[in-house]
C-alpha cells in the first residue's frame, strides 16, 4: 500500500505545481486573447480599409511571438510535471480523460505551425493567407484552452467511469469529456481569456495616450486601439459574468461544499444571503465582517429565493476546502464587475466626446485594467483548484493520494521559482526593448502605412 | 497486432521522430555556436536561420510523445514519473531557457550572442539528459524500495556514458548531414563544405559508439544484449544504409560548380539507417516498457479509450498534414527564405 506522505512534501508539491500553473496561465491566457484581438483587427481592416488596423495586428503579433516563446515551454512544463508530481492522478487521467489531452495536442500543433508561418513568413503571404493563418492560430489557441478545461472540469465533476474494488471499470471516455461542468467552465475560460487580451491592449493604449509629445496620427492610432479593445473587452466581460453565473449554478448542483466555501456559508438554509467580503472565523464557524444581501445566494444558485443552499456544517470537516477561497471568489467577481462598469463608462465618455481627447482620469482608470483582468483570471483558477481540495478528483481521489512518493521536492521548487522570475523579467525587458527600438512613429515614417515588406531580416 | 503492440509502436514511432527532429534542432544549435564567429560562408547563420521557425514545432513533438505515453500506457506513469523526476525536471528547465532565448533574440538582436551560446550549450545538455532515459528503462537504475532513480549509479555507470557517446555523436552527425543538405538547397556552397566535412568525420564515430554501447549494455542489462544480438539482420541492413549514404557524400556532381556529394541522398539513407536500428532496438526491448516491472500488455489502456484515441489520431493527422506541407514549403524549400541575400540583386 501507499506510504503516508509527510504533509510538507505534499505542500511543496502543490506549491511547485501551483506556481507552474500560475506562471503558465499568464502566457496561456494572453496567448488565447491576443490572437483573437489580432484576428478582430484584421477583420476590421477588411471592413473599414483603415490601414491602422493591420498595423495594430502586426505590432500585437510581435508581442504575441515573444509571449509564445514562454507560453510553449511553460505549457510543456505543466504537461510533464503533471506526470512527475501527480503520477497516481495521471494513471486515472490516462484511463478516463486522456482524450481531450490528446486532441489538445493537435490544436497546439495547429497553433505552433501557423504562428511560425504568420511570424516568419508574413512578408511572403497574401492578405487572405495572412488572415487565414492568424485565424488558425486563434482557433488552435482557443481550442487548446477549451480542451484543457475539459480535463479540469472533469476533476470537479468526474463522470464516465465506475470504481469497483479499487479498479477503474466501465470507462466511457466521451461521457468523461462532456462532463456536467465542461460547457460552462470551457466557455468561462474562453471568454475571460478574450476579455483579458482586450484589456491588456486597452491598458497599454491608455498608457500611451497619457504620455505627451505624440503626433495627432499616433494618438488617433492609440485611440482606435483603445476603443476597439474596450468594445471587445466590454462584450467579453459581460459574457464572462453571465456564464460565471451559470458556472455557479453548476456548483450548486454538483459541488455544494465548494459553493458553501466560496460564500463562507455554514448553515444550511433557504433564503441564504450573498456574502461580500469578510473573513471566516473557524472557531465560531461563521463569516465575520461581511456585507450580506438577504436571499441573494439562494436566488443566484437556483433562481428562487427559497432555494435551500447547503452549508459547510452539512459536510465532514476533513472534506472542507480552505476558507481563503471566499476571498479569492470575491476578488474574481469584484474585478469582473469593475471591468464591466469601466468599459461601459469609457464607451459613454468616448461617444460623447467624439473627436476631443479622452479625459486623463478615465485613462488612469483604464491603465491597470489589463493587469486586473489577469489577476481576476488567476484568482479564478486558484479558487477553482483550491475549492476542490482536499480532492484532486472530486469524491474519488484525494490530493494526498495523488502525489509522488519522491522526496526532496524543495530543491525543484527553488529551481523552478528562480526560472519563472528570470523569465518574467526577461519577457518584460524584451518587450520594452523591442517596442522602444521600433516606435510607432518609425512605422508611420518608413512606409507611410507601416506595412513594409521584408520586415523579417536575416544577417 | 494486438492493442499493446500497436500502441507501443506508435509511441516508439514518436520517439524516433522526436529523436530525428530533436537531433537536427539541438545539433543545429550546437553548430550555430561553433561557427558563430566565422564570417565566410555563414555556416552558423545558416544553422540559426533553420532553427528560428522550427523549434516551436519540434518542441510540440516532445509534448506529443509525453501525452501519447500517458494516454496509451497510464499504468506506466507512476514508475516512469518517479524515475524521471530529476532528468525530466532538468530537461524542462533547460528547454524553457533555450526556447525563451529563441523567441527573445528574434525580437531583440542584443541577445544574439547570448542565444548562440545558450542554444549551443543546451543543445548538448538536453539531448544528453534525454538519452539517459534509455538506460534507465533497461533496468538496474531504479531503487526497488523507494522507486526513485539511483542518480549516483546512473552518472557513474559506463553504460550511461556509452549511450551518451552514441546519442551525441549521432545527433551531431545527423544534424551536420541535414544542414549540408539545407545549405545545398540554399545554394550556399561554402556552408555545404563545412557541414559535409563534419558529417564525413562523425559518420564512422557513430558506428564505433554504437558497437561500444551494445557491448557495455551487457553489464547492466544482459537480457537486452541477448535480444539485441537476435535482431542482427536489422542492424546489418542499418549499417548497409549507412555505408551507401556515406558513399553518397563522396559521389561527384556533373555540375562542375558544385562540390562533390549528394547530401539529399545521403541524409535520406541516414534516416533509414536510424529507422532500421530504432526498429530493431524497440523490438529487442519488448515486451518491457521498464524492465523488469512493466510490460507493454500490463500497462496498456482500456479498449474503449484505445479506440477513441486512434480515431482522434486519424482526424488530427488529416488536419495537420496539409499544415506541415505548407510549413515545409515556406521554410525548407522557399529560396526567398533560404537565401534572402539574393533578393536585392
């Protein structure tokens, strides 16, 4: 039988894998969001024939190529570390939910192939071939996100297999793939990634507009980028909120402990209140200092104020998720709501001001929206994974049963953290350096429209 | 052919494909470093030009390999995951640094010098770690008590070094032959001569190290040497392919402008050489995935999953093959990419 793993080793394994995921999520999310924005810009160009849009697409592609250089290896790390750190978990994954991983590879191939083609051969492609390439990049990235989310959704709502006498039997891979939380989770990940790509661009465009000494042409360009990204970001943040609500109802139906922990909700009751803020007092078993909206949790969970929402007291304590997930959940919802309000506000101001520049206070509000959006995504992922604890596979396998028996993981933790810090700094330096050496004014000046041929030069 | 055999053949095919692509990729990094300061003939630049668009695709094959193994042989993950924690983690770290540098230097030229060194050094270290997986699978290096790798034993065993010598010389030989062909495709005769010379020197070395490896394997895994010797005819065919390919490097051209050698013919024959040898090694390794605890048949996945995985391969490949074709046309065939200098003339 399995030896008992010291708790510290489990914590280190979780910290190591959590860091790898948190790091990868930054690049993976932008890697889904940016190609979508590039595609939107290419399509807008076909409609308006305004040459600023393909220029945007081209400059965003440069950023995307740099990000992809980190996204691909960090994704490789996650894929391999799954087997290295959680071998007992991956045994079951291989038996039951291997299909989305396998299909994801083909999506990954599609993305890598056409990204190389779009980046290194753009000057040899026709306009149509260019749009098709970037469409396939966006498609590959989006499909990857959906497929990986299928596996994560299955960990929350595992279906498609039976366990008898410790053996997995009667495997139905398609049932596992299309598990109850798949649709809502996948859509949530996808639209929130589109939202993040858009707000990352909105934040940068706002930052550029705040800086003085720009030609009219340059500020017009940034204004267009800002307005376009706010449109996409606004729509996508609304979609994220609506579909997050659906995901919450899936929790109510399938993972009541998680919903209860997300709300710091202990007593099973009808007309349950929605709790905003506050901290759980584990002794008294209650949430302290929260603003409560009566009946709202019941209503959100099941569309009825008298719906009975199970509290944590209903479940054995050893199956409780950690209490901090309440704060993470609040953070995610707060950021999402703020971004919806902000994009509506910005659009109204833009519309009323017409040709006049946007007010500086609004731009200052917009600058951090990209970072906030990423923070929302991260807190959402940490929420969904910590909220599933103590299980790796909900009600089937505990995280402590999944972890490797190998010892000395601390060293690996230090090594990988060092690597991630190095890459974060490196990426920031490269981004800055590239866009400093290729300023927008130069792109306008050299070719008139910024769409020069032969940008890819070799020594 | 039963399911286990079909699945392991597919996995082994991917190992082979990644070994070839990885050899060329990492080898090109190494040659790019060796020749980075040579102005004449720009052999280093040629190697790096090949690397820029291809490393991402090569890297995907590594993930493909891992995922295919997990999907088809879930019962093997525990043993393999425990044993490969150290080499696997080191490969991940080195690979990440290398990939990031590739992407960074394309955007910011300041990193060019650093990249060439990083790409060259990791181009030797990563394949060494990957090759060290092979002796681990043949048994004797995993502690039966803890399931962990005996790191000290692995890195002091002559068997490991025999595998390393064979792996590295093969990598450099294959990448030199490939780059010779790539240089000829780009009409770059000076670079062609540089890489042809490397291939000519390394060829015999790969044969010597191969014999050496087979001989030392017996120390740790006599079962494997026994079975390898039974596959003798495949190895003879492999050597034959090598000899013809090697001779092709010396055949004269009709075109007096060009130096001797038919690199395309040679490279294809070298691929066949390694395909035959890999096939024989794989056959000899059966029925074990990891000796002595894991066999192919006791680790293969359930029939329903197996069927759906095969369907997904069919659909996936049907979509991707046109993509690969386009990729090949654009980066390995298109003169405008291969020899961009001529554009202005």
